[in-house]
C-alpha cells in the first residue's frame, strides 16, 4: 500500500443514538489497527464530486445508506470505490455489501426469555415505519407461537409524539390496547425508549413491573435502562462489532478493487445489480446477549409451586442443587414437583436447572472477562468439562466459541 488509506464515514453521528456511536467506535478501532484516516462526512457524494480528477477523496466509504443516498451509490460506483452499508432498513439493502444485526435472533431471544419466565400471554409494540422493528416482531410472534401461545401487537408511527394531538391520539390507542391485556403478560418493545414509556403507563394503571407485566426492550441504552426503577431488561446488539466488521469488510473490498485496477479491470465492489450480494458480502452478527434487569426478574407460572421453584433455582443455580433441594424448598414431594413442572413448563426440574445455568453462563461469557473456569464455578457446573459438555449439547458450540462469537468486543 503506497499511501495511508482514507475512509469516509456517513453514519449520522450527529444524532444522539447509542448505535450510531457504537458503529463509529468499532470502525475507529479497526482503523487504528490498520493506520487509516477516517473522516465524518454526511455529504460524501459532493466531496467525491469535488475531488481532483483521478484522486478521489476517499478510498472507501462506510455509510448508513438511507433513501437520500442514491447519489452516493452512483458516485462511488462510477469512481470504483467500495461502499459498505450499515443500515439494515436501507432501500439498497439487497444491492450493497453490508454488516447488520441478526434481527430475527433478537425476536427469538426476547420470546425465549419471556416464555422461560412461565408467561402465557404476550404483547409486542413496534414501529410500523421500520422494517427492522417488523422483522423483530415477526420472529417474536413465531417463537411464541411455537411455544403454543399468541401475541397481541400494536404498531405506532415513528413520529407518534411529534405534536400534542398526535401524542394524545396514540396514547389513547395504547391505553385501549392495554385494556385488552390478560395479566400477567410479557411485553416486547423494539426500543428502550418505548419500553420506558410503557413502564410509565403500566405504573399509571397501578399495575406492577414485572409481576403483572414483564418488559424486554432492545439496544440496551444504559441511560434509559438503568434508571428510574424498575430497571429494564434489554438486548445488547453490539453495534461496535458491526462497525468493526464493516471496516474489515471494507478493507477486503478495497484490496480487491485495487487488484482489479492493476489488471485493468472494473472493480466489482461486492455489489450485485440483479441479485442480492453473496453471503460473503452480507455479514449478519448475532446479539451480544440479554442484559437481565428488574423488569423481568419474576416467574409468572400460574402454578405457585412452579413459580416459587423457578425463583429458587434462579437464585441458587451457582450452588450444587438438585431436584430434592427444590422439592424441599417448595414443600412438596419430588413426584409432585416433577409432575407440575412437566404440566406447566413442559420440561423436567433438572432441565430447568441446566437451562438457567447455561443462560447465566452465556451472559458471563458475553459480558465478563472471567476465565471459563471461574464462570463454570459461578454458574454451578462442577468443572470446565461439565460446562463444555452442556454447551456442546444444548448450544451447539463450546464455551470459548460462544465467547468469541458473542462477547461485547470480540478478540481480534
């Protein structure tokens, strides 16, 4: 490489959103490793148009390719400059290489978390204007349906509170929707801001969070999730990883473009005109994990014995507990306990203990820097081998593989 690579970033960094800042953080981390020069430029197409002939201002571009970016696509194409998209709702989604969160997995994860609480009623509120919300909601509903339940949904527009009349109208719609809920219920929201709004409305009705309504948001915006109480359970998508992988993909495309130019060929840039990009040019990353807080710290099984037992298992899964310990805590026989678990949850007590331990281990692997041995001890597994065996059988990968794939900042 004869010169320092210059990369233009058009990621709406001026907007105060966690995921925009996260993408920049990941891109910059990779740029620092490679010695790139990065520039914020929301008018990249104009910058490129004004560049000296044969010397584009940027060697590559990473952008949230919105409907306003048609000129950016055409300009980078004409100059043979790679463009990587990091906007999952982009109208050019199928045309451009890009890196995105696995939104279907977000929906599944939310549903699995709420169903594991013993809930049988479910609700979802999301934006009718955002395809990313719709994909989350569809996966949520499908997962709940697979568990034998249904979801009541409400869609609202992105500008639902932009004026007082619109605000009041949508408040009335939400309140009317809530009138039809059967409590206890598990509520999914496509953002933490809506989760916080719903927590306020629930409180205004005299309902309790999480005993009457358990809430799971999305994006894990700490400022919204951590205060006021109740704190909100949310899904961390890990947008810094998306930025990092976008930069890595851009480097590959810049290398390929440079090699093509040396051979006198037109760079492909990872784009497709008649079909979606190849899998190598669309990178989909799973969520980092569920950050569990007060809004789902509850077991809502209609059977009091099962609910009490689930709470005991969650609080003591790090200890060497077994079926007898749970039965003694619930003051019932082992047979009665097993029968009730099978009837209410569709699984055995031992399966519930293992499930809770694995979920706790997942969070530790994704979020902590503790060794795998420490995590095994903290989650009730007698050895690293037992933890590894449980992960391979139930998750399909080893603990170390799970950590590499899901941790907040992957080892690179």
